[in-house]
C-alpha cells in the first residue's frame, strides 16, 4: 500500500509520503481495510513493515 499522505500518529511514527506499507507485524496487507482491522486487533501499538528507497524497516506506530 502506497502512502500518499502521513498525518497524526502515522507522521509522528515516521511514515512518509512515498512509503509502501507491506505488513502489519508479520501479516502482509493489501488494502486500507485490512490495515485498519489488523491495527485494531493489535491493541495500543503495531509494527508496520515499510519499504522506503529500496530498504525495508519496521516502524512502531502507537494506535491507542
């Protein structure tokens, strides 16, 4: 999933325009709905696997 805009908690976590969200934890995501569902299930924080400039990294995101 391509990040078009990062605001609020996502921006504070370090997500940037142009990032590609590949997974929530170890679960691959392919839609916003799936991302939201997995984030809600995770509780107060999740680790997003993000690809940026041909590098992959986990970004911790506070959700609650």
